[in-house]
C-alpha cells in the first residue's frame, strides 16, 4: 500500500478585471493561486492576461498546462521567465502600451 499526500485545496482567485481602453479595445486579467504548480511551471499561479482589439486577441500572457510561461503576440508564441506576479502584470502592461503605440 502506498501512502501519499493529496492536496484538496482549491484554486483561489486573486484578480479578475476588465479594463476598457476604447470602444474596440479592452484588457482582461485573470490570476489564480493554485495548490501546486501546473505542468511546465515552477510557481503556484495560473493566469491569463489578454489584450483584445476588434474582437481579436492580439496579445496574451498565459501558462497553459504543459507549455509553461509564455506569451502570444499576433499568433506567435514566445516563452519568458516568470519571476513574480507583480512583474508579470508590469511586463504585460508595458507590452500593451508598446502595442498601442504601434497602431
């Protein structure tokens, strides 16, 4: 018989917000603390930060299970090193501002 620790703790929603930038552009940020790291991540957060323009996601940071921390920019997927939630949000908003200046 094997004995193991089972974690029945549920995910805890830390942040869910939608910021309207213009009639056709908004940002949605959702961050959860999860009981254990997702496959491919070394931290206990699950997140999705997205910039939507004209109903198209043009920028998204997420850590889909198995893929680890990465961002999508115009359909391309790029890995990045996760440090803290605060830095993640700062980096995302920096990319949003850069993206908005390019339009």
